C-alpha cells in the first residue's frame, strides 16, 4: 500500500512513523527542506520537498500510484486543494484532510467535499471538534485525566492518576480486578514516571502512578466513590478561550449537562460579543483570565472546573495554575507542545489535552478497515487502546483466556459478544465475532493484529 502524507509537522511525522513500522510505502511531502531532510534521515521513507498543493510536487511523489492521500499541513486551504488535486489529476482512491476552520464544514462539508458528491475529500478530520468532544467527556468524569467509551458505549475506560487516598495503592489484589464498592474493574495499563508496569499479581501501585481501568459505564460513579473520588456532576464551569474549541465545548455542555452555571472568558471584545449572541444561558466575559480581578469576577473560588483552550500553550498553563491557586477544584489545559505535556501535571494541572494525540487517533481509526473498530492513542509511554473483532480464522478462537499468549504488556479490558458484555476471567472462551478492547504498546500492535487476524488494511 502506498500512502502520501502532506505536512511534516507533529501529526504528519507521527503518522509517517507509524505507517513505516507497518511496512507501508510512505512518501512525505513538506515545503521546508530542513524538515524533509531530518525526517528522511530518521525514518525509512521517501521525502519530497515542495508545496503540497502543486501538481508537479504530487507528480514527483508518484501520486498516480498512491492508495491513500493524507493532508495535514498547517493550512486548511492547502489541505483542501491538495486533496482536490490528488482526486482530480491523480485519481487517488482515498483522501483524508485535516481542516480546522469550522466555516468549511457547514452544510455537511458540502464545500470541501464538492457539491457533486464525487468525494474530492473522503474523510474530514476537524481537530477543534474532536478536542472539544474529548474535553467534554472528561468533564463528565472530572477526576479522570482521560475517559473513553468502547463496546458500543457499554464500557468506560478511565485514565486515573492515583492520589494518596486511593485504596488501590498497595492493594495486593489491584491487578486481579477485585471489586471496588461492588463494581468489578479490569486494569489495562499502569505506568510509573513514564515507564510501563508489569500487570502481574506482584504489582503494588503507588501514589502518582497512572492507570487505565475498564468497567461498565453504568458503574463508573460507584467505582469513583469507592476510590474516594467525588464523581458528582460539575455545576460551575469556566471556559477560557472563545475560539472554535471553546465555542464547540460550550455547545456540548449546554446540550447535555443540566443545571450547570457556565461562563466563558474571551480576551477579544469582538469575539466575546459574537459568542454572547449565539450562546444561551451562558455568561460571556471580555477580559484576560491571567488577571486575578477577572477570575474573581468569574467567582473562581466556587468553580468546580476550568478549561483553558486558548491558542497559546503558556497562557493555558499559567491560567489553570492561577485558577488552581484561587481554589478551583479541577483544571484542564490544552497544550499542543509535546515538551510541556509531560511536565505540567507535576505542577498541579489535573488534565492535559493534546490536539496532536486526538488527531492522530482519529486518522488511524479512519485509516483502518475490516475488523479494527476503533483506535485510541495513549502516550507516556506510547501505545494504543484498540477495539477489534475476532475473525473465524484467528488462532485464539475456542481458547480460554488463560491459554491466549498475548505479547508482553498487552492486556484485554472488555469483551462484547453480540449485545452482551462478557466478564473477563481465566476461563472465558474466545469466540469468532467477539469484540475485544485491549491496550497494546506501540511495538506490539502489529503482532496483536496478526494474533486476532485483524490485519492492518487501508481503505
């Protein structure tokens, strides 16, 4: 399979690295010689230096023989035009474009897809919308730094950073899935200071460890209570930044969380007036959230959650730290710089959201087909939460779970059979058609796909 990637930024380089590990024929296009030089030396792939939207650049990349075209440059217009060139001139079967400006996405993406419905762009990835949705899911479980739903919405996987009060700390049965307040959980992943911990009976969790645990969605609240968290719904929320992400998040909150007091702080006066005109039951404040007076006017001390989603990493970090200092219970910062992501949680920021990780997860999900149902990228250290379907020809069909020899550090979290959620234990027998959710370190992903006969295939 031949894949052309336009854009050598964080997202483009990460996708290129992933595909090259899967023996795909990858060509990366970027307009900056220093970028193509460094990526060409680091990865086993072909690089082409030039504007991604020019036909001669695509011709040098041999677009005529490409199976997939992924446009993730920093510019929406370049991504749109490049996909249209790939479609019209080179007949590339599948085109994926990252588009940030929601103005291009009106009328069900009629503009970017083409009104003749001839699929100039097959898949549109909107980072702002995906980031807003991800933050919204986490607001519903504010004690978790990560939250996602699998198994047709029946299972929730929570990412938790263990605090001193958590009864899992030092528990000899933490790995075995002992019930917490009558809720059975499955431990899928644990890490300590950026290193994976072996999930064995000898595991003893410590304060500060980060874990991913799966449980039935309806039992999340009881499980959090059993771990001495307070999962009650957030009543007062402040959003700092009224851009596309902030506005989309506000719409999600208004539409799904009842009895909530919502405030938006936007620095630009014109933008603040616009937001106020389209949001109902929301207080919009024009001001700088780094000024203590503005935070006090927003009643920061009574706020359960603040989300800082401006376009500036440093502002988001400082704003959330200031909010935490004044008594806000839970703060979330949007941070696109990977260097900051691993540091700021140590400073007291509860949750970090990285648009790069979310965008990569969505692109990988669309890239796969067949029996790979969903993919979610996990960092520090890197890995994936994968939901897949077991095929009849898989070698594990008919085997008990204890007889399935998974690669090291690969752990199952949920098994859906039809519409029934099956409890995982050593005697659970795997059947064809089962939907299984598991965590796998990046180095084992390909082996997992082979084991489950859910091979990596492009559109």
